[in-house]
C-alpha cells in the first residue's frame, strides 16, 4: 500500500483510506525514491534561503 499524499507531507492523512493506493513493489519504490529526492531538494533550497536571509540581516546590523 502507498500513501498518495506522503505522511511526511500531511501526517493527518496517514489513516485516511482515501489516501491509500495499491502499488506493486517496484512502482512503490520508484515513487518513494522520487519523493525522497523532492524532499531533499526542498530542504537544500530551504537551507539556502535561510542562509541568504541570515547574510542580509548580518549586513543590515553592520550598518
């Protein structure tokens, strides 16, 4: 079984029957791998954005 909307994306849907879908092992693995890559990109871009904001704040504090 696969969670259509990942538990990491919306924990409240973890027990929702409408959020479950039957997938074969290989399809589930492909989907899960793709979701992991998407989350990693979001984390990296989110980290980059936070660092940019910190740099701007540091520059403003020096003025």
